[in-house]
């Protein structure tokens, strides 16, 4: 079986976060039994220049997949259709609902008969959650109306990454999403051992980390507003690409309003190979995201024993009961602040034991095998329905 995936950003890029990592994990896990071909853009999310390490407008071997990095001149509807027609595949795998650069153009080409008849799967990747739909709301409403009239989303199999996302898709699309399969995102495998770093001493600043794109949906501004209410000494390290300059300016204004016992540092982007090391060097992941389809960084933090303080807007629920952190409603910022205070009061020895429990929880929760089986079922369903 050959799967042709269309995704706006892919390796070696990393600035777009979850979708690229999800597809890369899928290729790594199933690439020996399924042949993956991928069409993507020739540059990362906020970069103006193409990747220097790939052949643009040509096929490249990237891990277990063949990847075509399309330049802007080959991203028109006709150009993309021509490229897809020249590529042999059994299933077309679309990794966005709203992406106008590649996905929507592929759907338009499919609708007007420029592509071969083949089963197609579409994974919205969290774009249909209530919080995500509120961002640029009227543009998205207008597009949904137009796409429905044009029939762009007819005869698709839909992928939800969780039952939560399945509910979002059904609520937003109704009968359009009649054929829906839940196939969880494939996580990074949890390492058997993790390096031991020196623990924190009582009275030292609590080391918080935010690791995500600097964009409204990730809710950095909310995190900074919460930190105005904490009572303990805190160092808050911000990592991630700045994808919305206006929003970053707002966040910088909020940094200027913080009390003296809260120190904030923006540390730039993190290369994928360094993510585990950076997360492990902190005491708490603080990510009050408005919406998260899976939350790879949450899984990675827990897998190295770093507790998580997140919103109840992700599939990672019940963290407090599991002893792995907290997932709280965004309507109660004071509860977030009190959780930060509680972390700072944990004695060093107990904190080390807590981190051990967090990691054991991650091992029990993260099931790569079940996710792989669900994706096999997803592709088999698409072929059988076609």
C-alpha cells in the first residue's frame, strides 16, 4: 500500500509543531509495511528561505518516506494536480482542513476531476475544535460555507485523533463527516532510561517552561497573566518560534507587568533532538493552551518526568488523579497560580519521587502499538469504502 500525504510543513522543519511530528512518527512506525510519499512546502513555517539540506522541486529520501519539497511556483492548483498525477499512490492522506497552500488546492483538483479516483482520508489536526474555530472566525465561517457548496469534502474518510476531536468534527460538519475513524496520534517512544539531573533545592526559583509556537491558540498571554498572581520565586523560560508578532508584542507588555519575584526569559527555538533535555531541566511544564489535538510536548514532558500544568482543552485529562500534574479550566486562573505555588513548596526529595511517578504514568499512558493499529484500520477502512 502506498499513502500519499499532503502536509504544509514536514521534516526537517519543526516550527509548525504537532502535525509534522505526528506524520513523522507515523512514517517511522509503519514505514516498513506502508510506502509513504509526502508532498510539502520547501520551507518551514516562519522561514523565508527554502531548506538548505533538500532538493527543492524534487523527491528526497527522508527517513522511511519519499518527500517532495514544492517551491511556491509549484503550489498552484494545476501545478499540485500535475505533481499528484505523476505520483503513484493508493490513498490520498490530507493533513489539514483549512490549509489553503496545499490541502484546499488538492481538494479543488480532486473535485474538478484533475486527480485520479482514489480513496482519500482527511485529518483536521484539531482545527475544528471550538477554540480553534474562534480564531479568524468569520474567515473560517465563510470558507466552510463556500467549501460545502462546492462539495470539496464529499466522499472522504475522516480521521479524529481522539474521541474529543471526533465530537468536534461531528458537531462542526454533521453528515459531511459520516465516515469517521478515531486513530490517535503516534507519540514518540518513551525511552527506557532518562538521565538524572540535579534536583532543585528548597527556596530556589521554581523552573517553569513554556514550549510551543508563540501564537494566540497556545495562550502564552494567559500564562503570563497567571504569573502575576503567584507568590513564589519563579523563573519562566519561553521556548518556541514567534509566528505572530502582534501577539508576541502583547506578551512582552505583560512581561513588563510581572512582579519582581517572577523572572521571564525568551530562549528561542528548540531543535527536536534537544526537546527532551530542555524539558527535563525544568520543574514544571506550563502550557495553558486553548486547544490541543494531541499535545506532543505534553507527552514528551511527562515521559522525562516533568509534571504538566495545562488547560482541560487537550486529550490529557485526569493528571491530578494520576499524580502527573493538573489539567484545569481556563475560567479559573487563580487555580493555575495556586498550583504553581504548591509546586514550589514540595521538598526536594519528594520532588524527585514525584518525577519518577510522572514518568511511570507516561509509560503506562503512551501506547504506540495501539495507535499504529488504529492507523492500519483507518487506511483499510478508506480502501474498503472506496
